[in-house]
């Protein structure tokens, strides 16, 4: 198999390898609405973020891990509210859990939306079912309610009413569970290891709860079993909006409303998975591969189709002379080359024994030599004098031809 075919096959294999490594693999994740402050679709919090800004609250999209909160620039040390929605597709590191506990303890609040009632689309896509109701994966302070196992067809509370006159539920008539919601679990409040206040309980005394409040150090932790309570789709409900206003007024004390966007895919940190999944990287690599293939096909000698005779492709003496001359022409000054040509020319004439004296005497002898064309000898004499006066304008080819013809005349 000849070189051209092997090179072409190698180029095609290289391009295919790039496509397989960076263009195939896992299917892209579905474009689902996710609980982030910039998502303006069903499950996002963009409406809440805009409303909070309009009401004068400072809103921050957290795109770093929780330990960043301890020394966050331009954010008060206390009086902030962090919104976390479970499950978290991005794992929480152990040092984050400790940092979050410290952050709450010094006077900040956390609002945790746990997936007890309702299973949003992004919840199914996350494929981390255990974290749906395992709050201790986020903060290790013994905050874990008992779950009442429930299948989709089991009847349960669909209306949750306030249990008292707490500021969080002031003016609230009831919070309704949206119709057609698929239940994951129902929850009651018998196993919290901290002093706990149940704020919303199932109507008619049902053994189900949906909103709890506890304190931790100087901070507060609010847990909602309704994951989409403040989402774009549900915030428009009258009592949901009132509960959102009560929550911000109760928990944000001169601080920021912070959304945990980092653990739902919006990260300011380097993410290798996101980097290699970026379509811009794939397009860049494909462009470079195609450009390289085009260069290989059009600019290299491996695809030169010239004479098929193998012997004609072997370098010969003419190729050597041409290559050497091209090299010297690019590195040697014309005047230097001309002086060297004259030195060799005069040395050859002296070696013949017929010419004596210096260069000018030899040139005069050539002019009068009957064997040499007088015009040629006079031309060479003028070139030599010109070399002594203005060496920048020497015609090397003409000089070489003159010397060659005079040598032929003498011989």
C-alpha cells in the first residue's frame, strides 16, 4: 500500500478519533427547568429573585461551595438567608457541611426545600433518590424528620394550615398541595433532635406536616416539605406569595437573599464535566481537525501526484546542486561570492603556467590573448573593476558565464 493511501487513512482515523472522544459518549441531559435564581421556567426562582430585588433586598447567586460563605466579600456576616432545594445534583463535601453549620450558628438562616410532597422534573433527572429527604447530607446537625412511606395513590393531606400565630405564617389561610402531584413521601415531625416548631400541618389534624422551624446557635433553619412552594409556577398563589414575603421579612435582617445555584449546575469554579461537555470545545476541535486534514491533503508532498516512476522521485546531482545553490544564495552576499569566483579563476590561470602577475596583469594578458574573444575578456575586466568600486550590483550569473566561456577558449 503506497504512502499516499496510508497517509489519507491515518488522517481519516485521526478525525474520527476526535469525533468519538469529544462528540459521542453520553447523551446530553434534557433541558429541564431547575431551581436556580436565573431560571425563569416552571421550577426556577427567577420570579422570587426579581420580586426580592424590587422589594429592596440584596440578591446573590451562590456559585461557589458553602465554605465561601464564611468569608464572602460584600456580604454581612449575619442576617442572610440561604435557599437550598433538595436533592442536590452536585455533591456536598464534608468541609462544606461544617462551614454551613458555622455560618448558620453565627446568625444566618437557611430555607431548605425538601422533596416530600411533589417530584419536579429535575428531581427524576438527578437520579439521587436518597438525598431527596436526607437533610443530614447537607447539614450535619441531626435535622431529619420521620418519613411516612406513601405510594402515589395513597390519600393524604392536600391542604396545610398554620398551627399558630407565628410571624412566618401570619395572614396565611392555607397552603395547598398542587393537584396531580406525584408523592415521594409524606412527613411528620417526631424525630428532630433540635427544639422544633411545626408551622404548617395537614388540615383536620392529619398526621402530616409541611413546614418546620428550628434554631441553631444564633441562626434559624426553615424546612419546607413542598419543594416548589416558591417556584415560578407556584409563587403566584396568594398565600404562597404571602409566605414568601413573611419568610424574607423574618429571616433577612440587613443581609442578602442567597440562592444555592452552585449545587444545581451553575458554578463559578472549574468543572471538568461541563468543560468537556461544552459544544464550543467540540466545534473548535472539529474545526482544527478539518483544517489539519485540508493542510495534509493540499500542502504536503506525500500527496504529490507527479511522475509515477519511482526513479524520477529520487534526488539526483541536479537536485543537490539546486539545493546547495539555494542555500548559499540565501546566506552568502553576492560581492563575497564574486570575489571567491575571481580568486578561483585567477588561481586556475596561474596553475596553467601561461599567466603571471597580479589580477590586473592577468586580465590585460587575456585581452591580448589570441585564443580568447577580446569582447569577453574586456567584459570580465569591467566586471572585476566594478567589483572593486561598487560590489553591491554584481551580476553573478553573467560573471560565471564570462569565466566559463573564457576557460573554454583557453582550453
